[in-house]
């Protein structure tokens, strides 16, 4: 039995919802507990498929945990296996994050090459090159990365900014011998939180939040982790703001850090939307008319690639021509043919998509191709006349917690249904 999401025309939303903890912060922080000598408590952990997959992987390595009501208690002192198997890793690219901490703690590990969303190669060669610079001996055999060696600090220059690469090397450097300097490091809030956690556990780190991070390693000594609350998910927040935007509705998000959303909010404002802020609450107000926009995806603090698909859905309703250039990943316009099936007018030339609006959308059967593309199709489905069926919705549950329930709370009419397929 397969599941699909049926969305009924829901042209107006209202109300407020809570934003969950950030999946992309939770994953590296959970893997960083491999470096801890004590059990660790994490709160505001999103109960999404990717987190559950990672916990399954850590349990397979020998870790013990309890996870309920968004609180994770995890003890990695019982890890007795350093092989991250293909069966688990293939479903989630972020599994590569166990490589750095396992190697730093045990001096050896075997990690399957990762899988995950079909949005381009996203190679792990930058991770491996950096670990080799730190003294690791690395070979790839039968789809597995075999790594061994005692890590020593050094200067690492990333040829291109890599979020998971930065996180992997930050964790590896925490237990390495001596000083590691990472140049061209990622500056995402999720990377910053990881650094602060390691700093609070006793590691001396300079340059947190900048593109040059210096880490003075513990030379193999395990760390004393403190309880930590995961930051709110800026991409989930952006997605629900996009829902308010496309339906021209006033909706309020609770538990957000507006500073993390600046690259997104700038583009909403260019399109005619305005906002009200109150402590950690953010309300989007409808635009009188939706203006076309030009967007180029970039590393933080620029416009996030994870919001590109959602803004493309909004742009189908803008009065004029919008241009979206995807600079970070290839294959990240796979939602375009699906949006066009609903009546959008979008053309692609290489890494540039041109969206001509406004076009009326009409419900149809569409296929989700990756996590964020899935949400773009849902946004389009809200304003499409009739019914829209989004297939392969398992992508959605990898990164959005209580997705359907939150949309229903805002007044959307949608339901998950079963379909028989041979």
C-alpha cells in the first residue's frame, strides 16, 4: 500500500502554529554525542523520519537512547561497532556525519557512501580530502569509506562551502591533536549551534559564525556534554510563511528566530508581503498584489536553496516574470514539470528558471521528487482549483513534523490516503 496526499482547494488560511526544532541542526548535534563521555539530553528534537533514521543508525552502532515528547536522552558510551551499514545510510545523506566523530573517537570506521534526495551529486570528496589532511588513511571499497588513523590538527581550505563537510571536520577536530583551522567554513545557524555545543563541552573554538573557524582539539579525550535545546527550523518556518504568502493569508508562527530568516524575509518583502514581530513570534501579512522577484540561491546568509521550490510556487501567482537561479545543486528543478502540470508557466535554461505569472492552477496528480519539492507542490495545491494528489509523500516526512496536522490547524483541507498499486 502506498500513501498520497490529497489537497482540496484551500484558498484562505489563518491562525498560528508552533515551529519545530531544526532537522538540520538536530542531525549533526545527535552525531556529535559520539564525542561525549556522558549521557546527553537534547530537547526540541523534531520527530521526523531523518532523525529516526539517524537514531536507528546509532543504535546499530551500539548507542542507547530514549526519545519521546521531543526529548532525546542518548548514551554513546556503549558504542562497540564502527560500521555504518548501507541498509540505513542509503536512505539519508546526512548519515555521512558519523564519519568524523567515529574516526576521531575510535581511530577507525567504515561508513557506507550515502543516499538521500535525488538533487545532484553532492559528493563527499571534500570531507575525505579534509580528513586525509588531518592524517587519516582513507580507501573506498565496495561502496564503503574505510578510514583509520589518529587525527592531527592542520589548516583545511574547503574549495567550496559545504555544510555537512564543515560539520564533519568540526567534530573530527574536536578530538584531534592540536589546532585545526577551517577556511571557507559554512556559516549556517545549524553549524554555529554545533560549534557552541562543543565549546560548552570544553573545546576551545574561535570564529564561531564566521567562515574561518579555529578548533583546539582534546587529543582524544572525550567531552562533557551539557543539556541542549535544538534551534527552531528556519526552513519549516519559511515554508509556512510561503503558505501564507501564496494564499494571501495572515498566519502567525510561534518559536522562530527571525535573524535566521533574513535571507528569506528580504525576498518576501520584495514580493509585497509585510511582517509583524513579537518576541519569538512572526506574522506574515497578505500582499495587495504579488510582485515578481529575482532569486539566486547562495550559502547562508544568502537565500537558501531549501526555499527555492516554495518561492517558485508563489511566483506562479506574481504579476510578471520571476527569475530563479539555482547555484548550489544540479537537478534541483525537478519540481518544475510537476508545477507545470498544475498550470504553471515555467521554463528552464540551464540553472535558471523563468516563471511567468499569474497563472490559474488546476488540481492534478503530481509526483514529489525531493523533500522541498514536495512542499512546493503542496503550496500550489492549496490554491489549485479542484483536487491535487501529491504522490511519493514519504519525502515530506523526512523533514517536516506533523505536516498535515499543522496545515489543517491553519485551515487547509487535505488528507493522507492509501492507494493500491501493483
